[in-house]
């Protein structure tokens, strides 16, 4: 008889501790348009953060509107290294300093052998890799003591990665009652690079677990081995039209979304034109989210 | 299993970091002595994406020795 409307997701930004981001985002913060803030906390552990960054973190933390998003945990690395132990200890301290609503990390791995860090890479779903991921999620949950989640990866070596990632994420997250951070530009990369249909690719993911959406732009690179253009998740350009369309579709299918986070890499908003375009993209996100409420 | 996966991961990163051409890189990966599950996985790799992975690892790869330097 009556259809009860769900509250609209909060719209926010991924915080970058750079002067260009500060300049570009200031009008949005001053207008109260940034309803939630996401912070890649491990990027700040070795940095000397400017005062305006810590003020923002405190402001959003005090209002329970701060989300944590790790980058370098390397969930699926086979070797457990001292660096990962230290990472978890740092996370515990981080969660004492600021109040995070939830903590997320990335699917995949980036450390192995002599490499303490590289780029996030996928792994196939097997009983062993699933067990490994579940163990590492247990460690993450124990350190964070708040709900934890994982973000889908843009990069895939081939079709097998594209086809398995949604199921792999579902089985990992089921183990800790975790949530999915669905990155729409990462989906767009796979839609283009592996000729996937948007609807079919979306259906591979556990949409009932989506608590947060990421939206961003990226760039193109030309493959040396073929004539094809590769879509790259570089977070340094305007949001493509198809990614806005994916946002509208995702909001229809994901009934538990709490936050939509707009991402842009620091040092990529150096001109007034780029900053205006970026704010226009933010306004477009607002329009799509508010249309979805009706 | 952990040793098997660790060998796959560390070898993959070393090959990606050292590569200069994707064709040779993929051939080298296919000739490595991995267990069957990793050989099967490598068989699904697409050349343009291997190129991208190599570029990413060369750009973002950080070795433990680099981190320890003052």
C-alpha cells in the first residue's frame, strides 16, 4: 500500500592532502555539500599532514561521518610480513585517534618476495586463496573493531579474473559479514577492456552487500601489442558519461548504499578549468542521487 | 600451498618489473616452472593487460631494500 522510501546515501569526497584539492574542494565544504569524508589513512602514516587535513578529519570523525579506506594492506599476499603486522598495529592506533564508521581495503595483493609494495593485482578463486583471504580479513576485523569491507579491483589479467571477482568477493565478505565498496569506474574499466555488458557485469557482484559506491574518472592508454585502447583507473580525469549511468543503475540495484564517494587524485586539479569541471561532476552526482530518492 | 602461492607471486612481480617487451614477458611466464593451477591461470592472461601490469609494477614497485634506505 505504502512504499517506504529509503534515506538517500550521503555524498562525499575522498580526501587528498594536496593544495589543489584544498582549493578545488573548499567551496563544497563551505556550502556543507560534503556530507561524508573518506580518508586513505595509511597514506597519512608517513606524511606530515597540513593542519586543514587534520581539522577535517576531526570534524567528520566527531560527527560520525568519517570512512576509512586502506590501500597497502595487501590482503591476498601469501607471505605474512612484518610490514603487515605493523600495518595492523597502525590501524588500531588510527581507530583510537579517529572514529571511523567503517574500514575498507582493496581486493587483491601488491606485496611479494622482495617487493613490499607494487600495484594491486588479482588472484583466481580457489579453496586455498579463499582461505588465505578469510584469514587476513579476520586480522583486519580484529584490528578495526568496526564493520569492514573490500573494494572491487579495476585490473584483470584476463576474462577469468573478470568472471570470478564478484563471486570471490562475495565469499570473502560472507566470512566476516563484510560489505562491498563498489567502484563504478573500476567496473567501467572492465566493461571496456573485456567487452562486458554493464548489466551483466554488475550482476556478477553481490549487490546486496554494497554499502559504499566509488565514482571517479580515469584515462586511456594505447596498447603496444595491439591497436586497442586500454581504460586505466588513474583517478585523474573527468567522470565519463557511462560511469554516471552506472551510478544511476547501481543506486537502483543496491538497496543498502550509505555513501557515494567521489575520488580524484591529488595534484591533478591544477587549473581553474579542471577544478570547475570537477565541481560540476560533483553536482552531477548530487543530481543523480537525489533523483533516485523520488 | 602458501609456498606455492608465494613463489608464484614473487616470480610474477620480478618478471613484470624486469620486462621490456610484453611478448617476451608472457613467454617467460609461460615457461616458468609453476604448479598446474598457476600455469592454468597464466594461460588466461591477455597480452595488453600484461603490458599494463608490467608498467604498473615498474611505476609503483618498491623493494624492501628501497624502504630501508635512510
